[in-house]
C-alpha cells in the first residue's frame, strides 16, 4: 500500500515551516516562466523533426547533473532513456513522444532540464522546492523508431497508445514497467494533437489541450482522477494568463487500451497534455514554450501542494475541443459552373508530408458549401470575388533561377504551374508557384476534395491566388509567407 498523498503535503508544509518559511512559496507567473524559457531553451532543437541521434548529444550534456537509466531498447535497438531528478517524497513520471511524430513536449523537457540544472536567484527557490519535494522521472522519447521516420507508430506498425494492456511492443512494455517499478503519484502523458482543433465555440486553436483521462467506462471521479483534474485546473489558470481561450479539454471517452486511462486506473493521477496548433508556428516552437510553462507550473503546484485549492468544477469549465478549423477559410466566393452560378465557402487544409528533417505540404479543398460554423487560421471574405482556374506556363523554366518576384509576375498573369527544365523531383522550394515536370499532368479543375490551386478574380482582374493551399495577395510584391512546396 502506498501512503496517502495528503501525508506528503502535511509533511511538506512541516518541512517548509521548519526552514523558517512563514507561508507557502509564491509560484511564478506565466510571464516569468516565459522569460525563463528564453534563457533556458535548448538550442539543440529548432524544428519538430529530429531523431534520437540528434537527441543523444543533447541528453549527454546533462550526464554530470542528473542520473540516467536505460529502461530498455526499442524494436530496432535504440535505447529508451529515463532521466531522474529530485529526491522528494512525491513521485512524478513524465513521458513524451510515444507517438513518434509528436515531438513538441520532448523539446520542452530538454528546456526543463536546462532550467532545473541552472542556478539563478530568480528561480532557485522554485528549483529547491521541486527537487526537495518531488522525485521526477522523465522519459523523453518513448518511441525512438517512430521518431526516426516521424510517424505515429513504432517499427512494427503498432500504436503504443493502444498497447497498454497487451504490451505486444517492447516500448509499451517499457512504459508499463516504468509505472509498475516507480508507482508514481502523478503522471504526465505528453502528446501532439491535430492543429485543426479549436476551443468550443470560438475561433482560437486549442493550442494546448488537457485531460484527466477516465479510468472506467462510467467516467467516474475518484481521488486519483480528481487530483489530476485539480492540477489541470491550476495549469489552465496559468496558461490563460498568456494564451486566453487557447486551452481546450480533450474528449474523455474511456479508451481501455490507452496508457493515460490505464495509468489513472493503476493509481497514478494522470495529466494528458496535447500540443495543437498556433498561428504562424509551423515548427511549434511557441507551443514548446507553452509546454515548458505548463509543465513547470504544474510541477510547482504539485510540489507545494497548492493544486489542492482547485476544484473539479474549474476543470470542467475548460471548453471542450472541437474540430472546426481550416488553414485557410474563404467565405462567400462566387462559382460559375456551366450555366449555374452559386456562392460557396471553401475550407482548405494543408496536409504535411515528411521530407527528411523538413516537410512539404499538399493543399487540398477539404470542405465546400456553407462553412459559416467553421474558422480559419487565415480567413478571407471573398464577397464580390469569383473563382477562376489557373493556367500552365508551357515554356520551360529553370525554376532554380526564378526569383520570388519573377514567380509573382507569372502568377499575376494567371500562371499557376510552370514546366521546369530541371527534372530533379522531391526537392523543397518556396516559390509561389506549382513547379511540375513536363511528364506531370496538371489538373486545373477546382472542386471538393481536389488540390487547392486557384485564383480569385474581382471584376475580371486576378486579385488573390491560392497556391498549394496558401493565400497569396497579388497586390503584394513579395508574399510574406514561407511556402513549403515540393517540386
Ligand atoms: Zn499521441
């Protein structure tokens, strides 16, 4: 049997008062943690796509300061590391990237290592509190084989988060053993979610979503789950200071095979954090900062016992996730189809494709019709504008010699596609044009489910282009967006 949690907090208050503390520690604000992040952000990561080989030298930097354990090896033999920090009575396990393409929190955990290792007067009191009250174990990349390919599943094609019961995959077994061996009081289950989630009823992306997973079908609330809810309520309060309305609550339907649900069932108060999207943050570096703030804030609440003051009502008042976002939402555009003219909204999403450490996108028309209940990261009211197809520039072009302004010139003349003389396929380019080889067929028709390449005309003049799902204002010299197109 584990001692009751309250005993630890009674103990911690005694310790604090024995040290001459009059009252409990004042926890840092979100703004203070935001500044700390600027200082302690790990420079070894600046993009979402990295592999274990990139992570190991960064991990090595902490070998003197923190104790490492190798919990085991992945299917393809990559080590799964655990970093142990702190000697306190309250045990916390944090694990990230059990889905190989969900790396935002992994970056944040390394920022937290830098923070915990450092010494500065502004945060020393907090560091001492964390290290004296908590025993923290971090597993920063549960699925290194998936990370190698930047895919969700492991090398056997198994989704680790549906393998908590069967543990057919070695990585799931390792995570389960980590829980059994340590019996943590608190667990942080760190993931990324679709950037198309908004917070219910408003246009803001659910940049961070949270959940105290259910431990049974009835979604009952016992003390274990309630403590997770309280920690989340505190975390939400902190995040609202800097990203109001950007925090959503993930669906709490019981998933009997998932880790979060089972950790909760096994007696660990489990907090799910899902990193979603934020405007103009394709590499999720701002969202990484929010993870740093949320996790450190939550750890401080746990270490000080201050999470106890929150209620389940505060948790339930967090708006639910909703999936009503597009990358680009064009409203009220006129479409002529034969003799028929009608008005439609066009919802565009840009699907991501891996390209080594980079990615390129494929812009598609993902919905069409009345989208008045949806939102866009970028929205355009196209009242008075009509849809128009692009043309192929037949003459061969060496696209590598094409400047952005020359490409813009072609676009302004109605050319959406250019034929390239250079036939190397698969490279990334940032031109506001679709570059194709002469062998490729060009489909200029615009419709639901098709590619998002078209123009918007006003009184017969081209006004905007949508190139591979990106909105380009044709009145501008250089579009102020980084287009991730692929030749
Ligand atoms: Zn996930």
